[in-house]
């Protein structure tokens, strides 16, 4: 039986942050690599319309399924708190209840409704007909076969929150290698595999996690992880546990929905511009893929901050957890600075990796990457601080901040300029920077002020 890690709640705070941060960051970078490779493959083999199709599909898919992801966030807060208290039985029950509920929703609700709603969702983002031809089968595959992706996410969140950040890293590496290999084979038709084009990337995304999931559950069943098999196996979820998971997780899910809804309506406005397909492809390549090098690492820092804050609160030392979150935010700013210098100095080279040789693509993409060079600093620090708030059980305030920054400010600027007849792609890119800066300012003020630790105990 794997022991709890005492170094996460005692000793050097820098060491505590690093023990959680580097595996979480590395895992996110590894997990994101397959999407990066998918876009390089489809951009070079199928054209920029396929890039736009994958970007729009994932955006819509995430908006629909983020309620389920909110369960994972709520569960991870509880798992971290119980890990700090060294209550192995309760944290294992939380994981089991969340798995049971999310699987039921994915199979019986998301799959059939998502399949039927896919055409209407694509019309919502003003996808060009050439983009829709790639996007519709891709999106339907994600909805009907995407359950393994989310089971893997749950295992990663739960293990990281329990203090075991290395096992998810190994499982993530296995998944990514399989995903890249399958994507290459199914997109291009290498060897005996059929050439499925963009839908092949969706098939690979859904199949690849199965090996890692099998290994992960095998470790749990053999009691090789902090998470243990439940003492009692039943199919009826415990409302006492789910009530707390939902209370913590739903605001986090709504926060993510707001961020992605903002992205959907932003994509809709981009789709209404002149050269809309080029502009949507640039947004997908530069923002959803190249800038993801910042966001992937930042999500890793958010996970580390949340687990560290939750475990230290559970161990009775909230002040130590808060210091760790500040250190994580500093690491994020350093990472953002490093990547920002690359975005600023070599945008044409980076865009060329995705086959973006068209002059319009290069011009729009270079401008966006140079704007993102500054936005990355705000995003990295914001997500680390947000993780600290979430780990303390405060998930509503980040939701309000997301609404203000991404709906009122970002969409307000974009729709206001559209109403005034002055909207351009470049002004949309600048609006993204303004929104991220405002989100950072509000999050930093709330975290510095304090008073956000919540009771997350399960009663009954």
C-alpha cells in the first residue's frame, strides 16, 4: 500500500511545490503533445480547414461535457483534503462515487444527445462548409466514444490530489505515445490502416487511453496506490458524497463553461470576418495549439497548487499552502516569459510547422502570437492562483471572475467593435490580452485578501 507523502505538508515549501509541480506540468505537456501532432499532421496532409475543424470540434465538445469535468474538480478538492488528514477510506470512496456517476452520464446522456446535436453545434460557430465536412464526423466520434478520455482525466486528478503525481505521468506518457502512433496511422492511412483523415485523429484520441486506464485500475485493485478499491461495491451513488462534490465542482465546471462559451462566441465572430476560414485556422493553430504550451504547463501548476493547498489545509497549516501557491505562480511567470520570447521572435517559423504558408495566415498568426507573448504571463499566474482558491474549496469566486473577464469584458469588447463596424481579427487578438490581464488582476486581489477557506467535509 502506497504511503502518504509527508513532505507535501512539512519541511521545505519549495520542495513540496516542486514535487507536485514538475510531474503535473510534464504530464500536461505530454498529454497535449498528441493534439499538437494531430494539427501538424492534418495541416500538412489535409489543409488548414482540417485544423479549424478540430479546433472548433474540441471547443464545442468541451462546452457540452464540462459539467462532468466539474465532478472531477470537486472530487480532487475532497481527495486532497482527506489526503492531508490521511483518511484513505474516504478519499477512495470519493473517487469511486465520482467514477460511477460520470460514467453513467457519459454513456447514457452525453453520447446520444451529442451525436444528435453535433450539426447544430457546428452551425453555432459559423463553421465554413469545408470546415464542417471534417468537423461533423470528428465531433460525433468524440461524443459517442470519448468516455475513456474522461476516465483517464479522473484517474489523473485523483492520483495527483492524493499526492501521487508520478504515476499519472507514466500513464500519460504511455497514452501519448499510443495516441501519436494511432493518429499518424489513421489520419494518413499508413500500413494496413485506413486513411480516415481528421476523424482518424478522433478515433485515436478515444482508443489510446484504454491501455493507461487498464494499468491504472490494475494498480488500484492491487493496492499499489494511495487510492484503494472501495470496501463496498454498489451501483447506487452516495448522495452525501455527491452533494459535496457538486457543491465544490459545479462552480468550477461553470467557470470552464464560461471560458469555453466565450471561445465559442469568439469563434463565431471570427467566422463572420473576411477570410474567416484563415482566421479560424490561425486562432486554432496559434491560440489553441502553440499557446497551449503555456496553458498546459499552467494547468499543471493549477493542479499542483490545488493539491498543495488542500493537503496543507487538511494537515492544519493553511498558511504554508498559501506560500506554496505564490511560489507556483512565480514558476508560471518564468515559464510564460520563456515561451513569450519564442512567440515574439519566431512566429513565422512556428506557424510554418503547421503548414501555414499562406500570406494571410502568416500575417494574422504572427500578430496573434506576439499578443500572446504578453498574455501568457497573465494566464500562467492566474491559473496557479486559481488552483490555490479551488484547493481551499472556494470555487465560486473564480467562476464570477471568469464571467466578468471572458463574457463581459472579452465579448463586450468584440461585440461592441462589431456593432461599431470596426471589428478586425487584430482587434479580437488584442481583446484577448485585455481579458486575460483583467482576470489576473481580479484573481490576484482575491487570493491576497484571504478569507476563502471552505468547509468541505462529507456529512452523513
